[in-house]
């Protein structure tokens, strides 16, 4: 038994049992800083205001700034980077530093994997965890290469990740090993 099975049909080198990859979007840090600024403004309004204009307008300003800041900050930090892991059983996608949102797709549900040389956030409606009826589901953290899985139910799942071609080779290798060959 070999440690690294070869993709014999295509004449490629060894296919690793486990593949990991990441993609990062540094622009998201700027948006997170903007969110932190909104939250800080809300705190400054609460602490530094003499409260002479009435409690209702001040509370609305404070709560609005803090809420908007936290939503922007945590919404962007969740998609600063994505980590993808492929093994013989599944592909797992984890977003942000806490690994949430997370998606695990068993390879038994995958019928195909394709390399996408150019995934653009605009085609998905922006960065993040996206769903479009005509395109499927995606995790898009930056513009660039990605991989597209075709699932057994006809849906697709796209994720932007560096070295997506290698991920596709590994997934295809696992799919071939899991599929019994005819006549054997």
C-alpha cells in the first residue's frame, strides 16, 4: 500500500491523503477597524456626553453606533480568511478565527470537483457565505481562484482558496478510490 496514491489516469504525481489550504482578505481588516470605530463612537457618546439633550436621542445614538459597529466588526472578521481541509471522507470549510460558519461536505455526496480560475465576489453579491438560486452556495473571502463541488442533488458549492487546483486533484483522487471500477 502506497502512502501517496498516484493519479494513474492523468500521469500526475502522488495525491496526498489530506490537503489543507487557506485564503485571506486583508481588506476585511479595514472594514473591521471601521466597525470598531463605530462601537468606540457609541461608547464615547455614552461616557463623554453631558446627557443634557435627553435620554432617548442619546440612547438611540449609543445603541445604534455600538450595534452597527459590532455587526460590521464581527461580520467582517468572520470572513477575513477561510481554511479548507480535504481528507478521504469530507471537505471541511471553516471561516474566520473561530471557525464559524463551518461547512462539512462528505465526499460521498460529491459527484464532481472543478477548478475555477476566477471567482469574483461581485458575481456572488459580495464577500461572505453566499447563496444564489442559479449558482448554488459559496464561501467567498476574496477574488481569485477557487474550487466548485457538484453535489449529488445537483447543487454546487464554491469556495475561494489558494492552490485550488491541488484541492481539486485531491478530491478527484479520493472520489476515484471510493468508486469501484467496472469489471473488478
